C-alpha cells in the first residue's frame, strides 16, 4: 500500500506549537510591530523546532519574475488613475512582476472579504492608490496579514512606504502665482476630507493668502471628483462677490469649474482664472488648457512599486529601504490663468 504523502510544515503548525494565532506568526516572520519580545521569541523557537521555512524567506530566494504584487485602487474614472496605472504597469513590466488588481467603487475600499482574500493569496506585497493608502480598514487588514505595503500620495505611518510630493509647498506656489497676477478674490475647492493631501493643500493656500493683505477667500468642499467640482463651482460663482480666480485641489474639479464657467458664459481666463492640481490628461484636453501643479504621477507610482520590491527583497527588513520619498513638482502655466486687468 502506498504511503500517504507527508504534509509540509505550515504557518498553522507553527502557531499551534507557539500557542499564538497564525496572524501573530505572520507578523513575526515579516518583521512587523505589535508583538512582544517574549511572544516573538516563542514563535522563533517554534519555527526552529519545526524547521519551518517562512514564505517571506522563500520569496527572497526567488527571481523577480515570481513577484506577485497586489494593486488596490478605486476611482478608476479619475484622470489621476490613468497615469497611476500606467506607471505601475511600466515598472512591473521592467521588474517582471505579476500584478493582481483589486478595485473599489467610487472612491471606496473593496469589500472586506475581497481584501482578506487578496492578503491570503500569498502576494509578495501590496501597492495602494489614493485614497486607499489612508483608509483605516484597508491598512488594518493588510497589517494584520503581515503584508508589505507601499502607498502613493499618502503620508507616513509605520506600516507602509509612502511616495508623494510636497503638497503644501505646491499649493502655496500656485496660490502665490494667482496673487502675483493681481487676484484678490480667491476661491479654493478642497479635496477628499479623508486624505492628508487635502489638508496639506489647503494649508499651502492659506499660508500664501496670509502673506498678502486685502484678500477675500471662499473655501468650499469637494472630494476630488468632477461631480463635486460642478457643485463647488456653482456655489462659488453664485455668491454675491464671486472669485476672480478659483484654485481646485485637482484637475478633475478644475475641469468642472471651467465647464460651469462656460455654461454661465464667463470667459476663461478673461473673467475667471482657473487653476488645478496634478497635470493629468484632463489638464490639456479641455479649453482653455489648465494652469496646474505638475505632479509626476507615473513616476510616483513606479517609485512606490520599486521601493516595495526592495522591501520584499530584504525579507521584510526596513533598515535599508526608505519609508518615505518626496518627488519634485512643477507649476505649469497655460491659458486658463491671466493677470487681473483691474482692481477688484
């Protein structure tokens, strides 16, 4: 009679021997925080006693062609996402990495079960697109699964690598441009309130305004979508003293402002100056083309994936892998802005 095939040692066996959960073993294997020294020692002793080879160790020995990277994103219709995914695809192709895409709807995270399935599918690491790099439930699930993570456009936290621009400085410079053009009635459209970048862009706007006397400002809430930009623009342009310049926190909302201005028969930029943020395809596919902050979205995505792969190659060690990288931005002047012809 044939002997039954011997089952290999699994993470469940290690957890049972150490008297802890499989999730705790995963944290120890991946070098994550949240485990006491005593528990960490017990897990390592169980690994040694059972001669268990952790998956992360095996991954460090395989070639890059076997890298499996989860990419979690939402807002697929946003202009930003086209450039983000292009950067990810190009870098993954150059590295020979296989991508597993998981999409949420309308800016929301994917369902919890889908996130848990992805985390349990032996992915090497996970790349997060905005706004998911700051979504608490997404981060919790991936953290508890011991997944290496990198996020684009997010701000630092212990569990993930962050790649971004200096949003505050970029917003300050764009606002400074509008003020230098003579505008003294400014409108500002906020981005998604759940993203740190939104607060940073607002802070940059206010910092520039504070330097200049006699400026009237109106700030309205958006959420980085074109639809929210339409609502915000109507609110700003319906006021008794409407702005002569509107700075939107991304190009999608700025494009909506231009659309509302056209519907109201306002000349852009003769009667209304409009500025955006990102320099996506939306900035150059409408009339007039947008003055905007050029955020190197493709490069941000590629750099985040590169750093994630570096962390995976280090077997979960972070000592030699930067936890944050800030890339350069640029102010791009086009036809949607102009010098204010007369005093307000």
